[in-house]
């Protein structure tokens, strides 16, 4: 058996097209959706990520403003800056790129963002809203994964979904979204006693650990859907996920590639959240 690919590039492209149309509608109402991106320090990966976020926004007709600050900026100064963005009616979304320099308390900084502008969905209020099924922003990566499942018409009701990884950004919110769709959800992590015994029972596996070959062919039930959130480098320096793609694709029914899978969806969902924030601001 060879799994069918879930093409993140194609799906993200159609999401961006939808975003362009929503942006045009807002502009016709006199609202220019505007995302503020705050980058503190010189982390090379962060610089690449924010460059992509600005480019994606601009290509979609959203305005993006990148604010860059030196690594020695104080936490108090950053909190003041976030407050100014919170009260600026022309700004609809605020994203503080992580990681922050080690002298800052990242969670405290995230909590300073107004939940109405928390397009990353990292605020406790956003996490709580997801947990209790109230409106709020959902973190972009797991939301993108859910859209990928929707794109193949997958009905999660009563299915067993295994999430590998328990981060606040991916694993935990992913589990909540799957639960919200009536899946039976198991969250696995580094202390899970027998990962293979659990993944072999899974109809859906989401691998979000950040380590190569966490999921291999012998761990997958034939026909299962495998979503790979990982972004790693192999020995040749090539981008790869958490899943042994070549092995697992022989067993799975559906699989997401890396690159070209979850990554582009994460980027697209940020645009969707920013538009949502701008639309809510007009209501
Ligand atoms: N650093 C790596 N990924 C992300 C993300 O999705 N949002 C923010 N704010 N920082 C990140």
C-alpha cells in the first residue's frame, strides 16, 4: 500500500485565496487588516520565520509591520510596547516571535497581548476558550493540521487519534481540537511507556515532537492518517519531519510530507487568524 499525500502547499494556496477575498471585503468596508510582528534579538531562525510572515501577509493584501528590538531590550519596555499595540485600533493582530531572550518571561509577555489580538492563540485566555469550546483564536499549527484532515473529508467521530507531543503550542491544543470533533484522544510524550502499542491502535497519528523517526512503519496501523508536524534536518542536512516518511507511506492511508505539509498550513492559518481578528473588530 502507498499512502495518498495530503498536499499542504496546495491547501495553503487555497486558504490564501480565501484570505485575499476576505481582505478585499474588509477593505471595501474601510478596514485594512494589520498584523504587528515583534522580534526581539537576532535569532537566525526567527529572522527567517518573521520574513516569511511579513511576505505572506503582504502577498495576501494584509498589512504587516515588523518591529525589531535589540536582544538587551528590557521586559518592561517590551510590555509597554505591547500595551501600545493593544490600544492601537489600527492593529488587529499582534505576534511576538518566540523564543524571546532568556532574561524575559515569555508567558508573561504573551499574557500581555490582548486576547482579541492574540493571533498566535498562545494566551491562556485563548487556550481556555479552546478547552471549553468558546470562540477564541486557535494556535496556527494544530488548526492547520485539522484543516488538512478536513481537506480529505475525514470524519473524526469515534476515531482514535494519537498525538505524540504535549507542547502548549501543538500537542495540547491539537488534542483539544480532535476531542472537539468527537475523536477519542491519547496524548503521548517522552515518558509514555509503550508508544508503539498506542500508535498501532490509532486511526490518526499527529507527530509533534521535533525528533526524527519518532514514528516508523512498524508503529502504524494500515490505512491510518499520519500528520507530521516535525521540522528537523537529516544527516545530509535535508529538511525532514518526525515521521520516517519512506517507511510509513507504505503502511498509512494518508500522509503529510515534509517539506510541503504542515509548514505552509501554519503560515496560512496566521493569515486566517489575522483576518478573523480584523473582522471581529468591525462587529
Ligand atoms: N516561534 C516558532 N514558531 C512560532 C510561532 O508560531 N509563533 C511565534 N510567536 N513564535 C514562534
